[in-house]
C-alpha cells in the first residue's frame, strides 16, 4: 500500500547502479475516486538533476520509450556514470506538482562468483541449481539476488559509419548502399527487448529473509540477505530455478540474467516489504495491506542505490 494522498505527486522509480549511466523513470500519481476514470497521462514539463557528493550537477534528459505506454512513466537518463561509494541527491521539479527529492547512497564494491550449476529435482520440479559465493567486505551490507529473463531475436543487420542497423527497419539505406556498389558488412545480430521478465525460484539459504518469514518450498522473487551473520567473510547461497520458467519463447532466444546486488539499506527494506505483496491478490483481498515506504520526499516511489554483479546464461 502506497502512502495515501489527495493530491497528485511526482513519482520516481529506478536504480542508480555503480558503473552504469544514470537512468530513472518518472511519472505522476493518480488520485483514485469512486466512479471516476483513472488518469494515466504521462508527466510533462518535469526537470530532473542529480548532484553528487562533490556538488557536481548532472541534468537528465527525458524521453518516451517502449515502456512508457505500459508503465505510464517517462525515461530520464544521462551518459554520466554512477560512482560506487558516492552519495547523490536527486531533485525533480514540476511547475504544478512542486519539487520532489531523494538522497541516494551507492554501496562500495564487492565480489561474487557462481561456483557451480547443476540439474536437480526440488519440490517435485526439474530445476537448475545455481550456487553463488558472496565475498562480503567488513561493512554492514545488504544483498539481493534476483533472476530476470530477457528475450532476444536474431535479425539481419548491416554496418554503416561504424554502427550496426537492423536491415528490416533501414531497408532504404541498405538498398541505396547496395545500388551504389558499396561493400556492406552484414551479420545476424541479437536484438534485446527492454521488457524483462522476472523468474521466481526457490532458495535453501537459511539466512535469507524469505526463509526467516516463510519456508523453503515457497517460490520467491528475490533472495534478501543482511550480512550480520557473515560480516567480512564469504557466504554461499543457492537458488533453484524451475526449468519450466527458463525455456525460450517460440521464434526468439532468451538470456537469463542472475544479478547479485549490494543495495542501500532503505532499498533493502523497501524490497523486503514488496516481497510480502501478492500481485495476484487484487483489490478484494482481505489480508492486511503491505505498506511500502519509499525514499522520495514530497513525492512517492523509490530510487535504490546499487552495486551489482551480473551473470548471463543464454538459451
């Protein structure tokens, strides 16, 4: 359950990831009134900048993208790279909705490795077991392990001015080069969608918040670990991916991304609350609502500070 409000607010969502360009999504909340249509318009005239610990300011550029229609948000980004161990202040200003801001801490680097993978039976399912070693540094750290699918297609592409273009979307340019007698370098290239699909999985890690609050036979969206029991040492965690969830879709390929993240504490607590939410419960659910507390002042949402390691498997 998000904080209640009678007025529309700026919504900020996303992660600032160390070593990656600055990217977040922004929108505006919707006031739900009985019998009224929900307003799902994209936010306009929003200005977002990010200031680091040395008072250097980066202006983010906003643009609609492939996710704007379904997510009702606009992508804001900059080529500036986020730095590990740094602190950032995000300010989003709107002429009618005011100014929302958030303070973000990016965790320091850590190391992680996949030590082994094997096929196994678990809870009556054929699973891929992945054993992950997290090498914790001597700080208070909060870890998240999650698994995402990213579909891709193999399509003809050609090289022009040092950049690869889809032939199907740039056939006029392709034909003009061929007709001019230009030797065109071609290949089958992988094109990845922006839409990521989350894989639910099992874990046998007794230190995970999932097992502290549930049982090992229940699927989870992510493993959440606080390093109080293994601070400064190596920790081995295992996840079990049902193979029925990682098969490629017809007509496309699929890569599986196993992400091990060190996250800021406020983001960890936000994700811990989100793990208690059942997305299939609907508005008629009689369970006690889960309150999600974000870090956006004078707005709603969550911007997480992240340092991550990604391991890729392609099917």
